[in-house]
């Protein structure tokens, strides 16, 4: 999927180029869809937590009366039904499934890469991480370190792509600026 | 009118050799004539990706699996996606493959035809018909050439060979020889002349060079890889006899190979180390420096499609003694060469004759350089190749391109302009043989299906168009400009 | 663009060896007779059309060359095959006048700038150096049939051996009687052989005395005449010393094949010298066996007769040696492959015998040794087959008899057959007939037993063999029309080198 380029000028001396392959959320249906997606993720997360708690109800942590009326919860009709449902499955399988679901809940569906050019100082590249849990990986390269910035072509998969690369002094490899997105220079 | 041309071959720099330099020289001269040329080859060690050479010649080193002597593994279809991508992004009109042993070239021609591009194939080598290996090679060549628009051969013998091997229409095969960069192969005492002089005029103002005296040492140069088919056995047998019958003769032998041991054994057995100098392998750019040390170039090869090296030798002002095999007799005029049969006795006789001719100062070797320069130039090769391109694209009408020879016996209304319709292509492939024909058809159909799949999966719209190298103005335009300015 | 399949059938069947004179593998243009196309002035490179127009010799060149070539060699490019006769007419009419009128004659040269397009194809010179089937020797029916007798003989002897084994296993035939008959046959064969050798050696010595003073011109014929006896003495040597096992036999055999190769060399280098010892000295000594044999000969020569007796004595001695060593070895051979299952044994021996038949040296030992496999492969396979089979036999006597018989059949009998074929053709044919009859009879006997079935078997075997020989020969001849060897200037030249410096 080709990425979209967004150019911003936060201040007169800086330019930020952001490339993202997220689908555009400009129209109202797209916004509603995004809202539903958030909701779905939240519900899924809750389900997993509840299911896990039910499975692990015999653990010491959930035995006392410290946090909630556990016994009351488990003996309620909903709780009993949940317990019987959960107990049917192997605990290992449940653990694996819940890890996968949690990963899916926090997975970012797109990558956003940006290049911030600050006049006189240098450039900062940032790549969004794959989940919502960690922050973006950024790197700042000062002007003195930059040897050259080139646009070149390379083989990637079954195609030839253009890429923007910074040649940094003292490093054997070039730094590719938008590694994940097809920017189409 | 300018075309976008993709040269495809397994063989390109950093490997050095005849085909490699042919592709490079032809490409750069075509660029000079205003075309856009890219080269597609496989990745060499330490050389992957996209590169540029002088003059904006763009090289795609496609990462690929190499099996033997820099030939890629023939995986008929795996090259297609990336080839299609390159062809679309470079907006290629003509795919020009080189060398029949290159599987890259054969596959590229197949895919290019599937994509609806015009194709040209250049054959650089000769193959026999006898042994099992050449039968297989010939089948593969037939597969490559069944659907090609035009073929180019480097000599007339090569053309006959290719026509027979691939059952081609002879009129679809052009003969365009190799050439040499004459500036890189000038004699030791050479100063260029101004252009307004006629090359050979009776009143040659140049002083004739110092004549060779009867007792001066004559040096015979041999530059060749020391393989059986390069005639090293003949050389080994002839050297002692030549040295015995011609005093004041020396040999310089450059090149390496499996026969080097035999050669050294011969030298030791006959105690000739002081008369024969073995240099080992030399790089192509050093060849001239070796050549100018001698007077005679001896070329005992057993098979040769063109023999660029003898043209280089003649250009360096050496008198050439060579075997009369393959395309060699077509290459140089009589006054520059002495031909021998590929027999030990005849080679000795011919070399002795050549030595005698030099000693009597009958041969004006000092003129060879200018003459060779007039005979072979890459500019000429590029012009002639361009005409082939015009012919297959249709800028020259078929009747003009293929000519009409009413008195020659065969009809000219054949199916020379190759249509891209799949059914026509299948018809052409089907005739390749009882089993091979069906197999080839299967390959073509699969190729076509892959093409359809690729068009859906990687649509053309998503492929960026590469910007071409900022072009100089074509030379002739420049010239008219300058003329206009001077006026 | 491929030739229509029907065009293949229009190509005439193999052309006998009548190729044109100017392309013996190397010489492209006979410089003496034809004006050389290369003999142009250098100016032609730049002023080609204007200058070469006047050169009538050049335009004639093509015609001259054509007349030299003969039409058989020139084959038109594909697609025109059918129209061949018409085209020739057109060419003859148009060649002289039409082409010259139009432009300067086209030349098959690269260095001349020509006013023809690059894809111009000159009908006259295009593919004129092409040769089809230049070295093909058309086969005749009867010579083929007679040559196939060699194969028949070998196959029959193998069949006889197998039948003997089966009969021994099934207790129909006593192994001792088999080996006795075999030994009697061998002894008779040896006596005959010895007789021939003796005759030839006397002839040789006579010839030696006669031709001693001859000049060098006749030496070549004499040398070739002398060669066979030299081989035979070698063969005798083999027969005399089989103690070292059959491997040595084979080494000598292969050296036999080496000898004729070298004879042309001697013709060139040694003029008028006929003494084989001198030749042996000049040989690059392909194997030590040859040298050894030559030495023996050298010693023998002065006293031919006593040496003959000595040789006989040594033969007898070694025969006894081999007899006793086999006797000693047979218990070991019997138990050697005892533990292997019978199925494996049958399969293995089948393969080994097939290998023996296919890799057997059917050549006469003269001429170029055309066999790709060493002859030892064949014999070794046969001996191994019999060794393997021997383990299925009940007693040591059985094993001993089978081994001895297999040595006689596979080791010694071929030598005798080869010699017989050289000596007398009638004998050869008679032997073939006898073998066929015996083999057929043996098969019949093995299948159902009794003399009646043996007679029917030999009758059927004879008919079947005759049919197979005739049919195969006819088939081979009919396959010849598909033979299409194309030779041209693109083939790597064969260098002609004489190794003086060796």
C-alpha cells in the first residue's frame, strides 16, 4: 500500500515529512469505522481479562476478600456459566490464545515514519513502533555528521524501489529514512 | 525515435571478457546516439543492486543464484516479476539479449515477448552439432530464438551457425561485427594525424619506421587463455620448431589456463626458458602494453566466432598469423594476416613466412592502426544496431528492412514481423520439436498466466517510473548547433 | 520459425563420402586455384562499392567456388528445400548478370564496408561450406549380418554357460562331465591356436629374411602386415601366463589395441626398419606388459623352435597352476556368498551377465579400439557372476567345475574366437552355427529335458537367431536415413600435431 506524505511546518526553521500507510480518516464513515475499531479492541481486551480471571480463580490471589466479593461473583449465574465455559479448555491453550489476542489488541495497523528537518541542526527520523504500547524509535543526526543524502533504487522483494538514505559519517551502512513505506519519490 | 533499450545478459562487468565489453561499448555508443540503455545482469560478488556507469548507463544487478562460470540457474519463471518491474519502470521498448549460454537472456526474451516488447538477440559464439551438450544448448537456443524479432551475429560464419541451430529465417539475422576501441590499441610510436588527410595517400608525409634488419630479434606475441579450444596444443607443438628454424625469434605468451602446465613442460624439455617469456594472465587494459612489445601476433585458436583479439593486435601494428577457422578469415584483410591450417606443420610454415615477410620489410605494419580504425568502430556498430531496432519497431518498413530479393529464390512475405498474439507465438514454439515443442508451449502458456497474475497483483499504476539520466544532446544535433553558431 | 516436419523427409538419404575438395576440415579456400576473396586492396574498406565494381575476378570467385563445391554440399536455408531445383535455375541465370548489375558483388568479409544491408543473405555463399554426413559409411545388408555373428557367438556362449549352470543345479548334468567337455574343447582350441601361431611365426621369419634389404617405400605395408603376428605373440604370452589372474590378460588385450595406433608413427619415423624390437624401443610404452612381451620376443627370436616348446611348457605349467589354485579356492568360493539370499544372487548374476554382454569387446582387436569400456570389465563381470552363482551349488566339486568352466568360456574362448575369425571365415561361420545349435539345444534341454526338445530347441533357436540377425541389420539400415550430421566451419577444428618433441 503506498504511503501518504504529509508535510508540516511546525516552526519557520523546521519541516516535518510524515509518511503513513494508515487509511485516511477524513470522511465520516471512515471516522465511525475507526471508532468501532477502538471499541472492539476495548471489548476484546475486557473479555480476555475476565476469561483469564475466571480461569485462575482458584489461585490464592482471588481467594480472599481483599479486593472484591470473589465468591459472590463466581457463584452468580453469570459467573457460574463463565466458569463452566472456561474450565472446558486447557489452561495452556488459553494462555497462548490470550497472549495472541492481547497482541492483536495493541497492534498498530500501520506504520508512520517521519523525517524532521531542522535548519542548521540536523535531521531527526522516527519510526512508529508496531504496537501502541511502546513509543516511536527516533534518531537525530546532526548536520556535521551527515555526509550526504541520496535517493537511489534498490531491489526489495520482487520490485525495484526508490529509497531516501542518509550517509552518516563513521557508519558502515547508510541510514534509510523511510524503510517501511513505499514513498514513490 | 529514441528507444529505451534493455540489454540483458549474464555476462557483464566486473567480469571481463569479449561479451562484456561488447555490451558496454555498444550501450555507451547507443546512449551517445540519444537512446536510453539499461543493462540487466545478475548480481556479482560485492555488486548487487542498481548502479550507474559512465555516461548514465544504468546497470541492474539482480540478485540471483549463480551455478557455473557466472551463469545463473535456469529457473524459467522466477525472473519474471522483477524483470516486469524493471521493464515497466524504465519504459523499455526493446529487449536485447546477449550470449546463447546465458539463461538470463533467454528468459528475458521469453518474458519480453509475453509483455509485448520487441526483442533482439546477439549471438557471440559458435556451437557444433555433434555432442550431447550442444544438442541441449541448441534446443535451448531454439526456445530462445523461436519468437525473437531479430538476431544479430558477429560474423557470417556465426550467422550460418545460428540460422542452422535455431532454424531461423536468414533474413532475420543480421551480421554486425564486433569492434575495437582503436585509441586503446595504438602502436608504440604512433602519433594521431589530422582528419583532413586521406588515410592512405601515395604521398604519405610520415617517415617510414625503422626497418627490421636481418638479424634483429622478432618477437611473437600470443595472448590467449590456455585452453584446448584456443589451440594451445598446436602452440606447444609449434613453438620449438619455429624457434629452431628461425634464429633471433622470441615468444611472449600471456594468459593462463589448464594447458599452462603442458606449455611449461615443453619449455623445460626443450630448454627454451630464455626464448619464451610467460607472463601469466594479463588484464584487458594491459593487453596493449604486451602487444606492442612484439612484431607478430600468433593466434592458433581452433574455433572462433569473431576473434576480437586479432583485430586488436592488428590495431597495435602487429602482423597476424592465425588459423583459418570459424569467422576468422572474414575479419582482417590479406595484407595484415597469414593464414594457416590448424595443423602443426602449416602453422610453422605460416609463421616462418610471416617472419620472412617482416624481415624483408614488405609489410607496412605502421599503417595497420589507421586502417583498422577505419574498418571497425563501435560507432558504426551502434548505427547498424540502431537500424535493426528501427526495423523491428517498424520505423523502417518491413519490405525495406528485410529487403526484396526477387531473384534470390525465397519469398519475402514470410512471417517476419512477429505478432504478439498468444496463438501465433504458440504456433511458432510448437514447431520446435516433437516433445520440445509441447514443453515450450507449456512454458509460454504458464508465462502468460504469470503475466496476467502479475498485472492483477502488482498493477502497473503502482510502479514508479524511473527518471532517465539527464541527457546530453545527441552528437549530430550538437554538430549542427556548432555549425549554426559558427555561421 | 521452424522447418516444416515434412521437409525432413525430403532430404535425401545419407550422401556417401563425396564431399567437396576445398573443405577438408581446415582449408577454406584453395589459394592456388581460386582468386582469394581476401585479396583486396585496403582501400576497399573505405571505398568499397566504387573500387570493387571493376574487379571481375571477385565476382567470378563465387561461381568458381560453387563449381568446386559440387551441388551436394550446398543446402538451401530451410523453407526453400522443396523449391530447390527451381532455385538453382534462377541462380544460374541471375548470378552472373543480375547481381553484378545491381551493386558491387557481396563478399563474405567483415572488414569491407558493403552497400548491402546487414541482414543480406547471399544465396550463393550462404552455407556453402556446410557438409552433411561427410563421414557416413552406408551399411550393406550382408556385411552387417556377417558382422553380427560376433555378437551371436558371444550371446550363445553366455547362454550355454547359463544352461550348464541351471542343469548342474537341477542335477541333470554332472558338473564333471561339463568341465571335462569344456576342457577337451579348450585343449583342442589351444592346439589349433598353437598351430596357427607357429605357422605365422615361420612366415614372419621368412618375410623378415626376404624383405630385409627392401627400401623404405614398402615399409608401411610391411609394418602393417607384421602387426598381427606381433599381437599374436602377445596373445600367446597371455595364454602362457594366466597365473596372475585375468587382469593381466586384459592389460595385454588393451595394449593390443594400442599397437595399431602407433604404427603410422613408425611408418613415418622408422623407415625400412622392420625389427619389432626396434619398434618396441620407440614406443612410448603404453604399459609395462607390452615392454615385457617385447623383451620375451627379443630373447626368443634367435632360437624360434626351442622357445616355442618353452612357451608350450610354460602354458601347461600355468594351466596346472590355475587348476590347482582353483581347486584350493573352491571351498572358499563356495561359502563366499552363502549368506546372501538366493533372490539377490539371481538378480545380481543377471545384471552381471548383462553387463558382460554389453561391455564385451566385440572388435576384432584391429583398427582403432572403439570400445569405451575396458575389456576387463566384461570378463570381470562374468567371473564375478560365476563366483556368485557358485555359492548356490551343493559341493566343492560343483563349484570347482563351474569356475573352471566359466574361465574357459569367458576368459579363453573369446581369444580363440577372435583368432579363428581372423584365420578362416568358414571356420568362423561353422563355429557360429555350432554355437547357435548348441545354445538352442541347451535351452530346449533345460526347459523340458529330453533329446526331442533339444532338437526342437536348436531348430527354433536357429530360426530365431537368423530372424533376429536379419531383422536387426535391416532395422539399422533403415534407421540410417535419419542420420543427419552437419559439419561446417563453426565446428572446432581438429588440430593435427605430430609429437616430435616427445
